[in-house]
């Protein structure tokens, strides 16, 4: 209980510090908010204790929107606020901590091992570094953390799981956690909501020997989460526990991450993975076919070359195309031998989709801007108004207006039905910023390059 009260107080202090600047009236702040506190957080409602009935009435009517907006920016999630007086609050409130298993959705994938990872020139260095880390008998401080980075679908997650599976094979008693940055953030949100204590999370990681964390770029702009992760990360490294991290970019290219995190990541061993060459892609295709139980001798060699040329930029796409080929030839065409023409017919929709993705559209702009700011498309088109998300949203609207010549109404529809004036204001804000802000000019130019 004492730990929970301490965490509520720490959270409320952060909210009050920002709220004082927003209200900008010391008399109002001191009279109604200076001795307020969080009483409870439940079902996305923060209950705040204030000193008088008058304070309750004024805050509930005049300042509730400013307070709710500040809470949303601090917590990076939508919450409503309510107010009760000290007399109404229960002095001996007992809060039961829900029994929740930490990282309950995080687990190694047994099908991702070093044995079924195809090695080529594009990923050889990453494979070698991963196998060194996975060798339980080798301790190399310069491999901690190992930082693997590449575009999506090139094998980072496979190598993470392979490391975990190999270490577990060497030593079943090793405590290994494979998780994603998003799942870590979800655990952090449980702490913020008061559903568990921060100390519980810290104690959990004290027992971890190997941390494998995927898609670290998800932390961009999430300051509180980054602070907690830095503490945990530093503790693990200082205690010689192995950490392996993946990302879509080199540490120095990650935007929205604290410099001390970037510095620690870059100070380990950053290793890139590039798209596979034709020969490696062919070997990957053959491995998938063999794993399916089909005899690869039933497939013309030209089919493998075709797949390698069309889908080698993303191994997940390559695997999906092969699955479509298998489904088509077994269930629809029912043919004994698969020729190039059969294969092209089987994956024709994949090819059309790839061509469509190359064309500039509202969807493509949303995807590119979301990826640039390490956001999800839903965050970009939703209603969260943190400064980073709002800026990214305005930039996406501006790009739709200037590159697609969309109407303000059409742009608003792409962002959940936002009205004409909101979109117009967003575009004007970006236009004004471009005249005086060199950083914004750079961002717009980089995004335009990515959209070509």
C-alpha cells in the first residue's frame, strides 16, 4: 500500500508540474490544486482528492479539460478524471493488487533456431554475432548489448529466438525473457494505472539472465517508459547479464529515444542485416518448401528464381507467397509439376498488391510517416494529442495535401473524420514551420524521399 501511494504521488507531481504551466495562474493553482492528490486509478478513471467542495466544483467544470489533456500527454493514453473532497475519500482505502503474471504473452518460438536460419552474405555477420552470444561458454563484454537492425522481415526476430533456444539448450536453468518493446510498454502502463508496483517489475528483471527485446523503436517518444527501461537495462548490463536488442534502424538513427539509451546501444555491437541476394532467397524458398512436406523436385528451378527476384526484400512476404503457391497448386490447380506460369498465376494477387504499394496514396503516406516516427497507423490517425503524435499527424496531412492534392475533407476522412478546419489548420502550421524551422524542412525532405 505504501509503495502504491508513493507511485501515485510521483505520477501526480509530474502531472501538476506540467499543469501549472498550462493553467498559468498561480492563484488558481495554489488554491485548488497545490494540495491535491490521486486517490485511485480504476478503469481508465483517475480519481483526485481536493480540499473543498468549491475546488471540486471549479475543477470539474472550468479546468477539467486542461487537466484531462495533461494527464493524457503524461500517460500517453486516454484517461478521464473525477474529483472528490477529502471528506468523501475513505481514509483506510484498501487496494488489492491484481494477481497478474508479468509478460504472460512473451515466450520463445521453438520453430526459430539457428539450424533453420539460412545464412548468406547479407546476414552472415549478424548470424556470427548471434551464435557467439548464444554460446554459453563465451563471455564477451563488447557483445553486450548486441544490437541487430534491419528493415522488417529480414530475420531479426528469428535470430533473437534462436539465441534464446540455443542458450536454453545449453543451460535449461538460465532465465531467458524474449519480449517486444510494445509488450514491455504494456507492463509499464500496468504500473502507471496502479495495477502493479514498479518494484515488482524491477524485482522481476533481477532474476533475468538473458533479455531478448524486439523492435526497440517502439519506445520512441515514450519518456517514462524509456526511463524505466534504462534503469532495468543498466542493472542487467552492470550485472553481466546478456541483452540483445532489435530495431529497424542503427541506434544513432533512432528518433525519439533519449541520448543515454542511444549511447548505450551504440556502445555495444550494432550489426545490420541486409536483404538477401538471389541465391540466399532461393535457398530460403527451398527450405520452406521442404518444411511443408512437398518434394522440391516437383518445382521448376525457374520458379525459385522468380520468387527470389520478386519477394527477396522481405522474407515474410516470400514465405507468404510460397504458402499461396502451395495452397493454389494443392487445392485449386491440383497439378503434379509446378512451372513458372503456374507460379505466376498462383501469386498474381501478391504481385498486384506489390505494384499497388509502390503507388503514392493516403495509406502509403500514413504508413511511411507512422514508421518514420515509430508510431502505429492507428496512433497517427486517432485522437491522442501528445506533441510528437500531433506533429506527425499534421505532417501527414500536409503531405497528402501537397503530394496528392487531396481536398481537406478527403484528408479529414483518412484521419477518422476530422473536420475541414482541423486539417486546414494543420497544413498551415506545417507551412509556417517550414519557413523558420530547418529541422522540419529536413523531416519533410526525408519523408518525400521515402515516398518516391
